[in-house]
């Protein structure tokens, strides 16, 4: 099943557009998990088991797992991936084609994530290995929620912003490409989702970043978006 079909099915069944960010900090998890050999895995497993019927899926920020211990944890977690939810690798990769292929093979192949976040800055050859993988999905960074996003993403090129040029160009590459839009850009989200009913947006910035959820929901005009909350939940 392709990603959008799977995503819409889960959203309808679970009546939720939420993905939980498993940005798990070993220093902050409850002491009860410290007795295990791999406390982060056990904590994440408990979160998944307790919430899977209430959420669309899980987004794993790979930065929290950048160590030998962390990658061991990711590989154990990947054994829990299933068809009841979507699992997104928030890896923000973006490199030349042969390097990108190794990233794609690991994250979408070995770990079997359903989707991955990618920086589009280096162009199509940095993205192609990911969108060529069957039934997988690519979320390109478009208009992100961090305070420095306007430094480049809102630069004008001709009569368009750079992020708009990226979207326009990349949507011609494949139909399994979506975008990351920060929750602090409801007007831009409104404009995009009115025109693109079957393109998924991954929307961070709710929860600890204190953006207005009610106003955001009013401005989303398609039914295949996911809203991430990490620190606001775990």
C-alpha cells in the first residue's frame, strides 16, 4: 500500500492526525526504566504500546540516537514497526547521490521507516534515492518552525519565496513527496493545502513551542497532514 493510502486509512481509523515525537532523552526518562539494559528502548516501547490506537504514528528524531547505543536502539525499535501506524525518520539527510543511496537503504530499507525528512538544498540527486523506494514517502524541509527559518526559506527569488520554488520544482520529481511546514505558518499552510489535497504535510511546532493548535487546524484544508508533538507529550 502506498504511503498516502496507508496514512489516510490510519487517520480515519484512529481519528487522529497526531504523530508522537520519540525524541527520548535518557537523562529525563523515569527512573523505573533505568533498571533495563536499554532504558530508551523500553521507554519508547511503552509509549508505543500505550498510544498506538490513539495516534497516527511516531516520528523519531535521529539526532537523539547518534551513537552506537542509539543506533542499536533504533534497530531494536524498528522491529516494533507495524501497519497500524506510520513511522517517520526525522533524519534531515541531504547529500550527493551515492551517499544519499546509503542513507535511503538504511532508513527506508533496513530500518523500514515509512517516511523520512530530507533537506532539498542539494537538489534532485540528493532526494531521488529516497523517493524511488517503493511505497515510501519523503518530507522535504520547506518552511520550518525554527526561528532562523526565514534566513533562507523566505528569501525572494523573482516573485516567489525560495521555499515556494523548492515546492514547485520538487513536486515535478515524484508523487510521493510531501513537505515540512512549521505550525507557526498557518496562512502558508492554508494556501498550500487548498491547492494540494493529496500531498502530506508534516507539521511540527505544537506543544513545547506553544503555537496555536486551534488556529492551525482551521487553516488546514486537506486530510493527509500529521502534526508532531514531542516534548509536549513525552
